[in-house]
């Protein structure tokens, strides 16, 4: 066992063998040997050995534990249940084995069996947690039941009765048990009863979370629409803590609900269960004013009351009744707020919510008003006034961010924008002085100046200013050198490099972000969208692996979380874990990465290092199966990962999200159908020689061609809806979701090529079943298909021609679209070759039959059917075309190597001398990345050329 712990698996196997020589039947040694085998990649031997022991139904703890570890490593948790089922039969009174059995069921989600195992445990050892494990398993059955009715009429009422029994017998001990009771009543929509539980004696046990009882009461009051109680409770809680924002929201919601219902308090009795109620705007205004007065006595200033006043003004405006209640002018209130909290980084995000209250004519005045109160000092007459300490710097930063948010910078012309960029960078450099003592992991105080400057330059780039994008990269690389942990710098660099078509620097940047766990799903798209499409195949494989590793381990991890939740009685977390797992399993990104990963593997290996058939078999792909949950796809991408100070009309909207999801799903459908069509190719080649009769169509292959034909129809439909979608010409914001590769796929002709290749498969299959004799028409059709395919592929190649990077007027301009077209060309030619090898497998037997006939008849010439010449010509033309492309790529490599970036006139007035070294680095990175892409594409095409040469019937 020690050897296994240290990772020395071979020694562990040897030691186990020694022991087994002495004691032939030592179960535990056998299992430890099996673990060693499993870890050295001998899965089958390990499994056989483990089953040998399992068949003897061991009951010693060591063997059981060791087998559990082994099965877990094999990802076969269902075998653990069988193991403990047998152990429990032999040792029926073991608390330990029963609880292991319960947890084994929990791993595989067998809720009914969990319920039974929990009760069996409770019978042996009447401990409360075991009883409630059983209750929780009933709730899980209700959650997982497809039939809503069944869960409301059977599982939940049964769970409720089980808890009630414990309540009546006064056996409730722990907080978790009360939580569980509340959870059941809430799911049964018995809100009144749930409220009574929380307010009653049982509710006293709810102590672990702050305000746990109050929050639960509030939730039930809302469900029951008991607004007087909502209001009184939130009022009471605000008196205790006037900084708790959620209770302000409830307070306002309930006041306006009561006003709309014209509620008045009962004359004699209490206002409500929770005490006094406010039911008019006057009372609300007075209440907020009192909170502000109270706050001013506080030693630590609180933001809540001041923001609540702005929130109230906003709601009154929305209802169209502001003037009658003199709460003050929002502009003045925001100004006062800034004076109080302007030096806190949260000041900007607080005010961002309320800028709609300012009339747009007041924007400039408002900003100058704020600037006047910041202590800035200039050393000379016309120099820029700078802050003397970090507080003043934070205040100034807040104003700059507000200027951007109010659209003041957007309205400027090019010259003004450049002046602002220069000022911001000067302030950035000056601010670095305050952060000299910062650690590497801390951000510099003035980083936002640099980011804002980059945002302004991005505006200019989108308006057609080519140099601006290089200035962006320069400033970001410089910023990163001072603040190596700034994620925003890295994210922006990733996005801009990708937009320019340079993937090489991105991989390193992304790994330095050190994305953890769920982030592989939320920001992984930044990487996986561009890696393959820019020709970095090795990096693409790696980035897909990162993501897939996370998705696969999520399955295993979640069961562990659930088990911990049972052990510690955190019952309300269990449904959350299950929902989390489902959300990840139906993640859009997961489906995309799975599909693209398989296409990529085929592209790199099929018919190169292994045959297409073997590749498809190793991925267990089949054209009939579709494992993507189309109806439940969840878009888990974080599209707001980039900091953004754009006004609402320029920011990413809900509409953009919806359209992006629609586009991603369409593209995924096209890719998934392409993959399934390719995976259908090997199923068509049949081993039986076709006799020229219809009967051979019954040997199961005909259904395969039907599958292919139906997939082809689906592909046509998906392509049509994709084209319709693109007609809308949607423009996402530059930091919004990146568009898919769909537009390029249609416009460069890859789509038409790939579809006609799959139609060709159908024709060749027909030729295969009909034979050569009476098939002149099919043969002609196939010949024409070959001709038009070569034309289309040549067109596609023409769309790849041109310089990838050119120097124009002293600046670099990149052409990522040419690179993407090249990548599509490689993919399309690969599909063409897989289809050709299918043609080859059909035509070879025909040819050898003809040659046998020729020998029999001893005739010097048997007329060769035209399809052979068509095919040979086609293969020869494919070979020539591929050689031409390889030559073109060699040419690109030479041009890229010869590009002398030093000679670029760096007469850039915007940048300081020391910043120009970063410009050189950036341009070097882009050049090197393109060079790398072109090399990888060239290597792959050479391998494909070798496979063409083998295609000689």
C-alpha cells in the first residue's frame, strides 16, 4: 500500500505477487495488485482480478475499501453498490457497511434505494441523521421525477408525514432537520405552514446563518403576498442595520404594493404580525430621511441610506410623481455622495445605477462640478494637474469612468480622443509612483487609466484608424509589465490578438490567468473559439483538453459534494449541486468543445496515423447517435468578463446575448452534423461483394445510407437557417461575444464543397449497389461531380491567396480572414480525401473483377467504364491542387520571415520612446504567430498529400 501511495505502481505489483505466492487467497493483496495494474494502464487485467475477488463477496474492511478505491478510479461507481449489497447481506447489523451502501447509492443517484438504505440504517441504529437521510432521498425522488404531479401527490406528502411524525414525538434535534421540514413545505407550496414552522418553537433552531429566520419569513410573506408583514419586517431590520440593501428593496416594493392596494391599518388591532407598517409615500420619505440623519452620527460612513434616497427618487419618477415630495435634486445628491465616498473604488459602480436620473444636457456641468472638488495640483502653468495622494487619484479615476459612461468621450473627434489618451497615459505613469511598494500579485492604483486609454483607442480602431490597434497592444503590454496580475489587461490582450489573427501569444496569457474550475466553462470560449480557426492545431487540442478535463471531472466531483452534504446535514445544498451538475452537462461550451475536439482529432490523424475507421471507432462515434441536449442547451459564457464603461446604447444587450446563443447553436448543429456524416463513411464500405441485384440492399447497409441521406437533409436545413440568420448582418460590440466561424464557412465556399462531397457519397453508394453495367447515367453524374468539386476547391484556394501581413503607410495590417480560409481549405480537402478513399474502396473490387473477365475471355481490350478515368483524373487534379497550396504556403513562410519589422516607421507621436520597445515586441509576437500558423497548416497538408498519392485504383 505504501508503494501505491508513493506512486511506485510497479513495485506495488511485485510486492503483491510475493504475498500471493505465500497466501494464495489473500483478497486484499489481489485488489492492491489490481490497483497497481489499473494505474499502469492494464485496465482489463485489473478488472478481471477485481471481479475475481468481488465474486467471493468479501466482508473484510481492507478488501472493501481497496475495491472501492479501484472502482472509483475505473469510473465504475455502480460496482461499489453491488459490493456493499453483498456485504450487508452477510453482516446485516453493521452500521458501517449500511452507511457505505447508502453513500454508494448516492454516488450513482439511486434515490429509491437510498431511501430504503436510510431506513434500514435507522432500524439498526436509531439516530436522527439516518432517518432524515431517508426523508431527503424522498425529496430527491420528487425532484428527479419527470412527472410533476407524482412528486406533489406522492413523494413530498410522504416526506412531510415522516417529518411530522418526528415533530409530534418531539424528536427534532438539529437545525438541518428544521431546514428540511421548511424545504418540503415550500416545495408543496404550503407557505402558511412553512411560516408557522419558522416563527414557532422549531424556528429557534435556525441559528447558523445570520438572519436565517428573518430571511425565510420574508420569503414566505412574499409568496403569500402579505405586504404589511413584508414592510414591517424590512423596516425593523433596517432600523437594526441601515446598510442592508436587500431590505431597502423589499421595503420600497411593499410600500408601493400597499399604496396600490389602498391598504389602511385595522383600527383597533396591531398593524401586522411584525409590528408597525408604512403605507404612504410620506412615511417612506420620512423613514429614509431619518436613516440619513441617524447615519451621520455614525463613526463609519454607510452608503446604504444615501443610495436608498436615490432609489426612492428613481421609483417615484418611474411612477411619475416626483415633484410633490421634495427629496432634493438627484444631481446635487450624487455630487454630495461623491464628496463623501469618491475615494472608494465602489463609488463609480454605485452611481452607475443612477446616472439615468441626470438630464443629458447636465452631463458636462456635472463632471466639471465633480472635478472642482478633487485636490489636484499642477507644477507649472500649462501642465496637467495631478493628484498628490491615493485618495485624490481614486476620486479622479471615478470622474474619468463617469465621463466615459455618460458618453462624453464618445462624442469627441479623433484629435480630441488622442489628446485624452495622452492625458490618461500621463496620469497612469504618474500614478505608478503610489504603487512602488505593491507586491507582484497586487494591482497598481492607476491601472484603470491605462484601460480607459485602451478603450478610447479601440473606438478609434473601429472607426478605421489602423495604427490605433497597435497602440492598444503596446499600452496593454506595458501595463502588464507593471501589473503582472491584472486580469483585465490579459483578457483584452487575448481578445485583440485573436481579432488580429495571432493566437500564439494568447495561450500563454490564458494560462497565466490561471482559470479555475467553472471558469473553464465561463471564459473558455475566449480560447477555444480561435485556436483551431487560426491554424494552431496543437494549441487547439490542448485548450479542448483543458475544458473537457473539467467537464468530465465535474461528474465525479459533484457526487462527492453530495455525499459530504449528507454527512454534514447540509440538505438544502443537495438540489443545488444536482442543478449545478445538470447545468454543466447541458453547457453549450461543453457540446462545442466535444464536437470540435473530435473533428480536430480526425483532421490530424484520420488516414494519416490511423485509418478513418479506427479513429471513429476509438471515439465511439456513430452517425445515428446525437448526444447534444439541443432543447436544454445552457449558455454559461460570461459575456461581461471585460470591464466596460460604455453607455447603455453601446454596451452588450440582452438582445446580443440571445442572438449570439442562436448563432452558436446553429454553427454547432452544422459542425455536429458534419462530424456525424464523416463518421458514417466507414459504415458504408461493405465486405460482401455486391451481386448485381437488389437483394444485397437487405444486409443492413441500406439503412446506413438512409441515415447518411437524412443527415444530409438536416445539414441542408441547418445551412439554410444559418444563411437566413446571417442576412441580419448583426454587429456585436467589440468586447461582446465573438461571432462564430459560420460567415466565413459560407462565403469562402467551404460549405458548398463539403455538402456536395456528401452528395457524392450517396451517388457512389448507388453505383456500388447497381454495378457498372447499366449505370452510364450515374457514372456521368459522378464524373460531373468530380469536375465541379475540383473547380470549387480551386475557388476556395483562390480565396486564400494574398499577403497575411502587409505593411501599409508605415503600419502593419493583418488579414486573419485569409488564415481562416486556409484552415477551412485544409479541412475541406481532408473530407474530400476521406470521401475519395470510400470511392477507392468501391471501385477497386470492380476493377479486379474486370481484370479477371479480361483474362477469362483472353481479349486484349475490355472497355474500361468511364468512372475509372473520371476518378483517376480527379485524384490527379487533387494532387496538383494540394501541391500548389503547399507551394503557396512555402511562399507565405518566406514572405513572413523576410518582413523586416524594424523598418516600420515608428514615427508614432502618441507613444513615448520607452513604450516603443513594447510596440516592437507586439509586432514580433504577431509575426511569429502567423509564421507558426502557416507552418502547422503546411505540415498537415504535406501529410494529406501523402495520402492522396496512395489513391491509385
